[in-house]
């Protein structure tokens, strides 16, 4: 029996965590401890739940016998993983490179890749897509973190004596 009820529950959890992320983004932490406890905890949870939501939906669909409308399962896996990576990129941009959601989402994608390379559900295309997602999220996170520093750097003087 397929547990469809798990989908709205995890989507509701994802929505609540996303809203908390928005609220935290609108305010500055009171200090390092506040940043670690609130931003860190909620960010880690948000990044993990992004990947868990994608995995849960995929598992429920497979358990229900979804045939993918005749589309190759590797294509579906790649599409789901690209959506998860796109969410990670969006979180990195909106959060101005906050590390916790990006790192936990990348950790989840990396484990998907590891499972697809060495587990019972072997899929090299899915593993490669997950790893590309990891690289994309990390690159955008780094760029988002560096953008304010680069903008504050004074331009070099041309034709200086």
C-alpha cells in the first residue's frame, strides 16, 4: 500500500521551513551563537528536507506503480535531481550564500549519488546529475558569499602614476 499521506506532510514541513528561512533572512542574527543556533539549525533542516521531499515523492510514485508516461526512469531521476539542485541554487541566492542550507542539500545530493553508484538502484546518469547539482549549488553559494566582498573592493586605478 502506498502512503500518499507522507507527501502533503513533508511538503507542509518544507513550506514551514522555507517560511522560517525567509523570516530569518529578513533579520540579522544577534551574534555568532544566535546565527549558529537559528540559522544553522533551520538551514540544515531546510536543506535536508528539500532532498527528502524529492526522494519521498519519487519513492511514493514508484511504490504506486507510476510508469513515468513511458519516459526513461533515468530522465525522471535527473529531472527530480535538477529540481532539487535548482531549489538549492535559489536558496543560495536568496540567502546570500548562507552555508547551512546549501551544505546540507549538497550532502543529501551527494548521498543520492553514492547510492546510485553503489546501491541496488544503480543509475550512473542519476549519480552524475546529483553530483552536477552539488557542484552548481556550491558554486552559486560561494559566488553569493563573495559578491558583497567583491562589490566593496575599490576599483583598480588605470593609468596611475
